[in-house]
């Protein structure tokens, strides 16, 4: 699915991680761990193509990822900066426009990600967003905004999810519910790399970013 080879990334004169190598396969979840400031968010942003590494390479293969219909997609290898159609990035900030109504923001985010009307309807149903759609985003709780941000991942499936503290504002009920969404994604051949402080609600191996220094 995605492979990193000898990645080195700095912030100013400080090296966040050096010679970091790993592979994440289809159907696999990986919990990215490390102390605050270790570079977890920077690594995710590097894999998403937002940060250029000082050294090393990232390659992505979309092979064996299944759509909702169960059909397999083709295999394509590319660098991180060219794989936007294969990756969903969800940062610790939701990236939502607070002045819009939830319906408008959902449609904007989902359409931008390539969703159709059926995908948007499925996301509304799975994430129980219907009662929120006519409210302004600014009036939603942090947990409700997180569910709204997750909607594009459901509405427009992509093989690899890069998640930064995805469950921080959620209560136990919605952590469990989104855990089921993650498991469904993995069962369809997707992969997940999530920066976390607490255990993921799915079976996952740990990748300690401190080990790459």
C-alpha cells in the first residue's frame, strides 16, 4: 500500500526523524506513537505530500483496494505528492468552514473528494448527521464537527487513511462507531496510519516515531 524508505525530515535546524523506513500493507492499521513534538503530524503530512522530506522516498501502491461493490481497483505506484486520489488526510484540526451550514460544508467537502449523491447520503446515514445538517458548523460541538469531517472518508472511499488524533473530541459511543467504520475500511482492503496517544479501536501494530531518530 505505502512504503517509506530512509525518510529524514527537519523543522528548522532540528531533525524530527532520520532514516525512517516502514511499509503498510492493504488491510493493515498502524498506530503512530511518540512523545509530543516527536514529529507524528509532520510524518503524516509528509506522506500526504504537504511536506517535502530532506531525504528518502515514499511510494504508494493502490493495488487490491476494494470499492463498496467489492470490485478491485488497479495497481498504481506514485510518489506521495501525486497520490491525492488514493489518500484521505484528516488532521487534528477539522478543516471545516464554520460560517457554512453543515449540509453545505458536507457537500463541498464530499464533492471535492469525488463523492456522488449516493455517497453523501450514505455518510449522512452512517454518521447520524441528518439532525445537524441545517445548523451552522460554528454551532456544532467538537465531537459533532469531527463526525462531519469524517463524512468525506465515507462518502468518497480512498484506499489509505492518514489520521491525526482522530478520536480526541469523541465520546465512547462514537469512538466505538468510528472504530467499526475503520474495521469496514480495512476489511475492504484499505489501510490506516493514525497518530494516537490512546489505543486504536481496531487491531493495529505500533510504529514508534522515536525509533526513526
